[in-house]
C-alpha cells in the first residue's frame, strides 16, 4: 500500500487502461467518486457509468504513449519482470492529476492508482482481437509432445468397440466373503 496525495480531480473520474501484454488495447472512463466528500449542504456525488473506448481515443493518447514507451518498462525493471512475461490481459487505473484540466495543447497528467492482473471483466471489445492473437501466438510457440503411455493427456480417444474397463474389486470380493 502506498500513501498517496489527495487528487483534487477525483470527482472527474478514473481512467482504466486495458493492456494485452505490453500494448494498450482500450480505455475505460468512469466517475468513480465513492471517496469524494460531499460539499457543504450537498449530497455526495454519485458514480457514473464506465464508458469503454478503443485505444485511439484522442484524450488518452498521451497516457497510451507514456505507458507503452516508458511506464511499462519502468514497471518491469522495478519488479524484475521480463517484458515477455507480462500478463496477457491486465489494466492500470489512473486518476486525473494536477489542479485542473491541462491547458490547450498540453497533455493531461495521470496519477497511477492501481494495477490489476486478475479478474478483469468486463473490458472493452477492442481488447478481444489482440488477446486472441496473443493467446494463439503463445500456443503456437509451445512444443507438442507425441502421445506416450506416460503422457496420456495427448493420447487418442478410447476405441468405442473396446470392452469397458473392469471396475476395481471391493475388499470383500478379494477376501472371498
């Protein structure tokens, strides 16, 4: 756990960057404001829906570029993880940084909130094709072992004309009672 500074733009929502290995495949944007205090004489803000976008959403291009060109490499170095061993599907959550929206022509600031590597659902449809491609690439690189008696999981299905295997004898049967 990291003690993190309060982010004044929290009520504007959170950005979730979805990744397949080391490539951004989409974004989720949601007003996640359960931690936002209510203003005087006002109700606390209600969470908004999560909106899913492909990786080409203009307002998050600076985030995508930083993730793919700098931050993923820094993460791998920090935790001593080879880039080829990154999870197939994972995400990084970011809060909007700074005191307000960036000036025109300037990229927004993002503050890392958390990294998720399990139970990632739902995710944007734009992540499906890259995920399928990554799984196919991994599977095609695996060596296939020919069937052997010690490796029955790769053996052929049983012959339907062969007699059924005999069930084990009960202990009473073996004792003759």
